[in-house]
């Protein structure tokens, strides 16, 4: 039996791969305009990194870690998200020593061992970015606006931006207590998950997608009423500045994201077009995380875009049509002498940045012309013994079916010829 890819892990081919590359290029160019530099970290880390940062009682760590023990008995995990690894790298490489301010982005695969289903995979991809060393709420707004620009640039202009403040270690405990009491008094209406969560991680009930919990949350106490003055001021500045930047948004006090490290600003970009998995991007502030993982007391904020969902959305909206790359010139040579000359013609064209593909497999002119047709090339260069002897090659326009004999000496002018 042939070996197959692991469950929930996909191969990505042409034509879709061209959409992936386009999205990645767009991210690289846009993020560079805001001062972000790429950072690449290993996909495999110590399990503990994620347990400590994401939180022991989060559903990622409780049920979704792609973890295993290596030959020396060390507990490892494939990264379930990008932030923890980048924070680890920032600390380990002492990036904060000369200047704590740093902006990084990261593109790559993430892993969660959950039951694969529509839109959820065991290997999925994220584009994410992190800013370290800036406590000013204007950076929160700038980052959210940059994500907005990222989507707009791909023709996705109808996402909802929703923001919340999760408070800070000073004001959140008061709210959590009040909220837990509310849950306790409505135990019977909670779903099984939330029931279990009330002890360890009650806030997760806020964004539970079960009908009964959602109804219950409508009347639940809101974090808004418990924010301390500093958190309230921070949130107000984020909203004001985001408005000045020209992004439209709404405030949703039920956004908690599923990770323990978030505080103050959290945000999601959502769509109603992909069923219940409606967040395409999300992020938030994590001021205590660098210190929690053993680094200096440096604030941080980050976001991640789910690439599979984004690509699905792009294809659904037909904003970008995936196409197979067609060679501009297709080379057909018959006989050894013709092949030698064809290589020279091709190299000359490639020096002018023209995409040339030579047919090395065709058994007959007819078979090679058929492949040229399939490759949707606009131009074909044909050469056989007769042409070699005459010192020419044939240039065929596949659209008009017109053929011209061109002297080998005029190969330098070929780029001009095929552009007109
Ligand atoms: Zn606060
Ligand atoms: Zn629930």
C-alpha cells in the first residue's frame, strides 16, 4: 500500500499554491512598511514552553497539543501557535538588552492534535506578528490597522473588527470573581465544557458557542464595569486612535481568545461566510508574558491570521483566481544540434527575465505541440536539423498561429519581438 500523508495534514499544489505565495508576499511587503522583520523559530519546542505561556487549563494545552516524548525522555511539542516561540527566542537571544523595542513577523505551520474537520487541520498555517517593548496603546491601534490593511489589500473588505479589553492583574480578578458567581448561580444552564471550566478558567464561558451558554452570557456581568482607570484609559486611546487611522470596528466584551496570557486589548477579525469558524485573525496584548517566561519586564502585543481560512475566503469570493503559471516561450527542438542551440536561445531569453520551458521528452513534433498547447504558452520556438543548417529558428504565435523564420543572429531581439 502506498504511504499517505498524516490525517489532518495537507499537500498544497498549483494552482492554489500561487494564492498562498501571493498572500505571503503581500504580508512581507506590508509588514516591512511598519518596521517588522521576519523571525524563523523551530516548529518543535519543549512542551513546557506552551504549558507555561498558553496556560494549563486552556483547551489548547488540555486537549490539542501535538506532543510526544523523545528518545531521551524529554517532553516536546510541535508549536500550537507562534507567540510563545517568538517570546522564547526574544529572551534567549537577549534581544531586549540594547533596545527592548522590536517588531517581528513569522509565517509557517502550526500543529494541534484535534479531530480533523472542515476548516480544522492538525497542521495549519499562520501569519503572525509581535511587537515588544511598547506599552503605548497607540501601537495596539497601529497593529490592528495594519491587519485591516492586510485584508483590504487582498480584496477582503467586509470583515468585522471586534475589540475588547480583558483588564489587568489589578482589575480582572474582581471581574472574574463576580463572573464566577454568576456562573455558579446558573450551573444548570451551562454546557459540559463550561461547567468544567467554572473552577479553573471561567472567562472562557464568555465566548462559548453553545446555544444555552450564549443565551446565559447576554445577561452576564461585563468586564467593562470593572476595568480600572488605567485599563479604561488604555482601551479608550486604542479605540480613538484606531478611528483616526480609518478602521471601522465594534466593541465586543465577550472576546476573550483562548489563551491565558492576554490582558487589556484583545481583538478578532471575523467573517460570517465560513460557517461557525468565524475568526480569520485574532490577537491581543500580553504584557506579563516575557517576564513569565524568564525575561525582563517588557510589554508585548501580537496577532495571528489563519492562512487556511483566509485562502478559503479569497477563493470563495473569487478575489484572486488561482492560475497555473504558463511559460511565455515553449522550446521545441528535434535532434542533438537543435537542442544545443535551443539551450542558448533559452538562456538568452531567461537573462531578459522571460519564462522559458524546453520540451525534453517529446517523441514527435505533434506530441510536443500538444504539450505546448496544454501549457497555454503564447509563443513556441521550433528548431530541427533543417533550421540548424539554415541558421534560423521558427517563432510561432500560438494565438494567431502565425509562424516566422528568424535568423539565429537576431536572438537578442527576441524579447522585444514577443512583447509586441
Ligand atoms: Zn486594569
Ligand atoms: Zn458553554
